[in-house]
């Protein structure tokens, strides 16, 4: 199969499995979404969704969050992992939003990536899922699948993002980001698809010798 044929097959299968993929992180605004994405680093979405209602009951806006102490934030988000750095970044990020953006989350990569705790992947998630702009966030699930299926060399997440953007149509990026995450969790995990006998449907098709 050519790369284009592989890409079309993946799109067809994922559209059938996840025709309308929903954002797995619960949120009520762009600000709460940003906080949830920051918390999701090295933490499951399930755990984040258990913690954020408690956090957002205390502070659901940048102004409210900026008034909490790092310790108050830390005490709530401790189960998410990396809590010391996350609590510091969430407070700093909230303060910056209040000082520079009137408490609103900015909608450019440059502005988002200037915020504490916001790297390129987090900014890409916001740009795609919150603002509907072309972006293709790559997490560990997507990186793994793209490597397994021969879409990238797998040398770095940055290279994977660049390769996927060349292969898949821009109008598909929004859904594909979510579809690939769900597929990676449910059908093609890090522990599965190790041999032809255990291959998922897509691996069966794309990994034939």
C-alpha cells in the first residue's frame, strides 16, 4: 500500500469507529479546558476528570485561580502527578491571563506558548479543540500509532507531527487527533499488537510484510 492508501484506510476505519469524537476532558470554558489539558500531562483523563470538579468549584476563572495559593492548588491536584510544577504553572498562567488578556485564553500559538506550563502540544490542543484552527497535537498514543503504521520514523514527537500533517488532509486533523487517541487506548495500546496474532484491525492491514 502507498502512504496515501494507508492514510485513506485509517481515515475510513476511524470515521466508522468514532464518527463524532468528543473531547475526553470535562470543561465548561476555554480556561477550564486549558487547566485540564495542563493537568493531563503524564496523567489519565479519568483522573483529571475526577479532580477538576473539586478545583473548579473553588476557582473556574483565571481571576479566581490567580487568587488561590500554590499550596491550595497543590492540595487539590496532588493525585494528578507532577503537582508541584503544575500548581505553580497554573497559578502563574492564571495571573498572566489576568494581567495581559483580561482573563481570557488567547488564540494564537505564540501567545499560548508564552504561558507558564503551556508547551506546543498543549497549545495545539487548544488551537484545534477550543478555537477550531488547523493543528495536529501529537501525544504518546498518536506517536506510537504513527510509528507502528509507518507514517513516521518515530524519532521525535515533533517529527511525527510534521509527517502526519503532510500525509493527512488539514480538514481531518481536528477529528484525527481525538480518533487516534481513542483508538490507541482501546485497540492498539503500547502492550498490544506485538505479533501478527495480536494485531488490531488497522495493524493487520498496515503492518503486513
